[in-house]
C-alpha cells in the first residue's frame, strides 16, 4: 500500500461494522479470542493487580465487563459512538473519545493500567497515543498491549501498511480497514521513543498449531523493581 494517511480509514471501517463486531464478540464467533487471546489479556491485567484500568479502544466493552466481574474497577473509551452505545447498554463506565483527543490529553485522569487489546492498528496516531499513555499512568502503573505476533503474521517482515481483510469472519462485515505492521524491533523502538520500558513480553500459544496467537507487551514509564 502507498503512504497515505490510513488512520482515519480505520475508524471509518469500525463505524460501518458496529453491529457485525458486537454480534461476533457476544456470540463467541472468533475462535482465537475464545480459545486463547481473551483469557490471555484478562490474566495479564489481573497479574498486575491494578485498582483502576482504562481499556483504550474498548469496542463493545467485553473486557471492561470481564474485569469488573473480577472486582477490578475498569473504564473504556472508544472513538466509535455505536460501539460505546452497545457497551453502555450493558452497564459500566464508557466514554466516546477519539485517539486524537486522548493523545491531546483530554482523558485527564490517572490510572494504574492502560490496556490496548488489538486496538493499536494505525501508524502516526499510535506514536502520539503511547506518549499520552505515559502521562496517564500512575507512578507504578503499566500499559498492556496485545497485538498480532509479528513473526507469525504471514506478512513481509518490514514496517508498513497492509491491506485489511475479514477472512474468517461472517459475511456481515464490510470494508475491512488497513492496518500498520510493525516488526518486533520496531515495537521496542516505539516504546523507547515514547518513554516506555518493556517489563515483560508474553506469547500466548495456539494450542492447535503450537505457534503464538499474539504477543503481549507489558510496559511502564519507569522500571518497576
């Protein structure tokens, strides 16, 4: 793909797929999430024992509800009004806010943990969001990011925009969004430039293939000893 700004196109795609996504999550249609990645992100958050969690790019709110059920105070923000409406309909604390607004400091509240669960899909905006996360975390707070494992994406191993696809999803999905691929070293460099330090890296495995289903980065704004 060329080097145009696709960050806005990603949001446009989610506007069009609110109903399809909500149905897919609540009907457990996404096999990798049901079998591996949903539990992996919940367990990663629980291991940090945070008092207050922000789910950045919360979608229809499943993670906020899952953490709340475990006694963890969690809130979610998302740029898409339709997804926030679906999330709020089941209860919980949800706010419509774009990544640009978050990057500009409009969240304005400290939390112990920011979670980005398959929600950092863009390029330039992700850089700005990570810088803002540093200012959002409490002194001993952390950010937990789950994303596609770079080594098992089936993509050429170099940074760049990739064509989107809803392969494996229902026919109700439309207009797949592009996404920005980063190598492992690129992710680590991105954290360093944002003032974040890698504390832990987890690689949840697909029990069928034996390959990583994702990678989870646990980063903080200061080294936690």
